[in-house]
C-alpha cells in the first residue's frame, strides 16, 4: 500500500474549505492528478466541516483519499491523506 500525506494552512474558515472540497463540480480545479482514474472519486464519508473522504478506482489501483480540516487562528489546517 502506498500512503501520501500532506498538510497546508489555508486562510479560510473550515466551513468555506469544506464547501469547496465537497463540491464535485470544483474538484478538477484543486485535485489535478485524477486523470488516471477510471471513474471520478465518489464521496465515501463526511463530518462537516471537519472531515471528508472519497473512493475511486484506477485501471490498476483503488484510491481512498480524505481531508481533515482543523480550525486555526490563521484559517484552516488541511491535511490530505
């Protein structure tokens, strides 16, 4: 299994980040590496505005991704798993 995790601080409140992350129409704008998937990722789990998860399938792999959103004084700490 291959695991990737990255984190970034965004200057927006968790509700705004969750609204963009949860809108499938906007996902090509911020999830740019989805071209290898056989089908677009589908929402698998959500706990607004703290957690959002997706599942997808590529030709040779399954994809499980999630976002953890933590409020901070500067906005939202987003951890992408």
